[in-house]
C-alpha cells in the first residue's frame, strides 16, 4: 500500500494492518520518504507517546498529518511502528 499527499508517495509498505477501518503501514518494513520532520507529541494514556510526521510534497508541508508509536505501552503493543495518516493523505493499493 502507498500513502500519497500532494501528488507524491510519502510512504509505502507491503505490511499493512486495517484498524478501525483505516489502513496502517508498518514503518520498519516500508519506505518512508517525503517527510519534513519528526517530533514527539500526543502522549496518550493507553498508547503512550507518538512520533508525529510532517509529510511534504511539491514544496508544501502537511503538518501533523501522520504519526506512529515507536514504543507504545504494553496495552497497545499491536500498534508498534504502524503509521497512521489523516489530513488529505490517501492510502491506496
């Protein structure tokens, strides 16, 4: 599966999980490109701290449009290294 934003592939992976109807891409297996920066944020009680990604494409930045949990809490271990997207990022096969 591929994640696209502003005409550019920002991530792709052969290992995708569907959670709550949304595709999540496994970061450690896939390729992550077109990312302006990564910063820690969104520390949630159940999941733990996420790393927020800022995809970029064609000289534009889509702030906070993707995130993943590098070290989630034990209660959320199944989402480790899965990237979630929103804010006009589309995921296709």
